[in-house]
C-alpha cells in the first residue's frame, strides 16, 4: 500500500471532519437554549409574592439566579412544596423540600392594618410590592385583601406596628360578624 | 329511532321509585319559618335586598340574582326575621329567614302573562324576575339559559323528563299529575328561546307519565312538540348525555348546549314556567321526593322553598325507629350529597331527600388496590378511562389528568359502583378537580401580582428618575445664575 492510494481517504475524512465541525458549531450558536425564555418559565412557576425570602430582591431575580445555576429550587417558602417540585421538574433536577433556613410555608395570609392605630405616615405604601395598600399621608391606610400576597414587607417600615398578618379570607368575614352583632 | 345505542356504558340499577309513587303528590303547609339560602344550588349566592324587619308577602322578591344565581322570592307572608349564616344543603351559607304570619297574602305585583303575544325578549325578562331556575338539581337561572339560547339561535328545545337516579321520582310524579302544565311550560319555553321544535324526553320505565303526557300534548294541539321515550339507563338524565341520545349531537368539551343548537330544561322547570304564566306566581315551591328505608311513608311532597327538611320527613310519618337511618342524602344514592342535619331547608335544586338506612346505600368494602380490570372504563358513559385518571389523581399529575379528560367527567359515580376494589373514584376525581381549581386560582393571583409588581417598579423608577432630573435641573440653573452674576 502506498501513499497515493491512502491520500484520498485521508482527504475525505479530514474534509468531513471540518465540514461537520463547522456545521455543529454553527448549529450550537444558532439553537442555543434561550436563557430569557427559561427565566420566564421559572418565573411563571413562582408565586410572585416578591417577598425576598429567597434572599433575592423579588421573584424574577430569583428566577434568573436559578437559570444561572446559582440558586437551588428550595428557597421559596410561599410557594411551598408544590412550587419546589414544579421547579425541579422543569429543570430536571432532583426535587428537594423547601430549606427551612429561608422560612417556613404557612397557609395563605394577608396583611391587616389596625385602622385605629394607623397614624397615616404612608411609609408602608412604597414598601408594598403589589400596591395593595391604599392611603395617603395623614389619612388612614387599608390593605386591599384580594391583592395582598402576604409578603410581610410592609411590617418593618410601620413605626407603630399596626399591621398584622391574618389568615387569608377571614378578616372580612369576622368584621361583618362584629358589625352585625353591634 | 336509529340503531345507535342511547348511551355507551352506564348502569341498569334497581329502581326504588314504586313506593313514593303509590300516592299522589301531597302539598305541605307553609313552614312557620322559611329559611331561604341565598345560594339555591347553583353555587353562587343571590344578593339579599331585605333586612330584618322588612314585611314581605307571598311572592315578594327578597334577593336579586347575579350570574349563576336566580332571583329569590318569599314563599310566605310575614316579616324577615334574620339574614344570617345557617346550615344549607350545600354546607353553610347566608340565608334569609322569613317568619310566617299565616296570612298567605299574595304580593300585589303578581299577574298572569299573555305569553303568546308577548315579545320573547320581554318573556325571558319576566321569567328572570319570576326566579325560575333549573329544578333538575343545578338551579341555574332559566332566564340566563334562555338568553344564551336566543343569542346562539337554538333550533331544538329539549325538556328533560329522564330521571335516572334509582330513588328520585319527583319528575315522574309531576308528569303524571301535571302533564298539562309541563306541556304548557314547554310551549312557553319554546316561544321564549325561539326554537323551531321541542322534544319532551323520558324513559321507558314511566309508561303512566308517557300516556298522560301524550294525551296532554294532543289536547294542546301544538304539533311542534314531540315525545321521545328512551331506555331507562343511568345516567341518561345528565344533560349532555340526553342531548346526545335524543339529537345525536355531542356537546364539545367546555361548550354549552346552545353551541350545538340545543337548549335543555327540566320538566319541573317547565311546570314552574306554566305557573308563572297562568297565575303570575314566581317559583315558590317544588316537588321533592322524600324516600328511603328510614322514613315511614315515602312520598312526593310539594313543599315551599325554605321549608326545613325535618318538616318534610315529619309529613311522611317521621323516621322509622325500627330501621334507623344512617345518613340523610340530598339527591339520589349515586350522585347525592350527605346533609349535615334535617334543619336545612328545601332549595330550588333539591329534588330528593333520601333517608338512607345502611342497606339503601351502595355498599363499599375496604378500599383495595386497583387491579386494572377495566370495568370502570366499560361503564363510563363519557368513554373516559377512570383507572388512568385515578392513577393521575393519586400522583397529582396535572398534565395526565388533563390528558385523560378530567374536565369531561360528569361525576355520575358509575365507576365507583362497578369497581370491584371499592375505590372511591368519583370522590378522588372531585378532589382532584378542586385542587386544580385552587392551583388555577393561585396562578391567576400570581399573574396579577406580577403585573402589579411590574407597574410598581416602573413607577418607583420613574419617580427616582424624575427626582434626579429635577435635581440636575436645579443645579444647572444654580450654576447658570452664578455665571450670570459673575
């Protein structure tokens, strides 16, 4: 066997390697998983309380951190086990329960302002991430229960501690009962 | 009729309708206190327009319906004594309680209708203010259904006299005794919805009702109404299945019957419409079957809406001490719901009170694992695969539940009935549905919260930006002034 008969075979193999390599490289750059759409899909599974218990400033930043592979799927106490499982399924990771270091899952709660004690300082208004508190300086504030996500972010700014978290769905009913009795 | 079977699957169950049908419908005296649940069975409460102390007469409106709730009228004359939460057929809910003064005085605003000359749109409005609702059990406002049907241009009105549950026979009794009212109501409903033809459907185990209805139809001289007799198979009385059996049209998933050109109404509703037209009376009473081994004299009673179930049982001779009842069921033994007590009151949707002894309810041993025999799939009238649905429900697998058609399940209970392992399939499907609804609601809330959060962020950013610009503007001006001064 001499070099002349070997040469075309080597040439063809080398040519194929170069062509396929180029095609794969082009496809890889072309069909890369869109990081934005992954963030969107993760974000869609989060409860959007914007509470920051995951140590990120909101649900979207947490979704971005998960997409970057920087945060685990176990940091969302408001979402609870269902969210943790859905996130793990979406990402193909091993499902893990919510890490108690980030908080515990409780039944849905909403903020309730004790209107007798509210001094109308308006400090809680910008703190509410979903604009669920109605009020103005020197006027009493109140929480729109149906919009409140129970994130607790209005608690620290209140100077008179007049905001409490109550189980969702109950305050309106108990108030109705008290006025009916009065 | 064509050769196509009326129903795929289904059950032929032993009927227990003979005893209540031995006697005519008895009219119960009005109760001392009428307890009117604002949710009459459709799952949505009406809005009360009376307060304690309001004087009312028979037929005075006491609550206005919205959406899936019909208007509600006082069935007695007297005063409203309370508007409060009480045990109801559906659990616990707001009720209007009217203390009966025994006067039985009618509200002055009630007058018969000249339905033949009345514009159909006005007729529908009058039916709405008459509080007519589906008496088959769903209690959906009749006027709402009619308005939908008119908008969709239905051509076929189906009046449902198929009563497939093994214990319920209130519609049978009604058709036997008030066939003329049923026929008149059918004519009015046909005129109101604009359909070209109407069919009254009932099963072949009701020959008496069929004969009486046929002669009433002949007497009315209305040749656009026909009578169709179907085999007595459970659950053929379910709206979608009856429509498929009579018209051959299948109502698609998530759609309503008007979308296939059909409107379905119950025979009891038709009789109620007839009363409204001839006497001007809104829907104040309904026929309820009180039956079961635990009651002395099972019978059909015409009771005012708001009559406590205890009064109904007392009118039937009371509870039988020799055969103590184990459960009170609203509705039949297959799809009924247990009642908390006999203090709950009759609603528009309550067709039967089953005072069940242990022997009356389908027995169910301890639950065993699914052996995948497929009996449930054979009997499912919708053609679902309950065994697959059950696996998905146990795993809480939303995608699989969707794929196997949980949304199409009518919760008829056929699969439960035939399951040799005694698995409470229907209850599991119902629970899975509730979980899904909860999940959906959470999703919606989250989407809304996200939108609000984004707006909040944008507003805060704009504020910061505006402050920065104002600051720079001020600085520039201060510098400019300084330059001018120098």
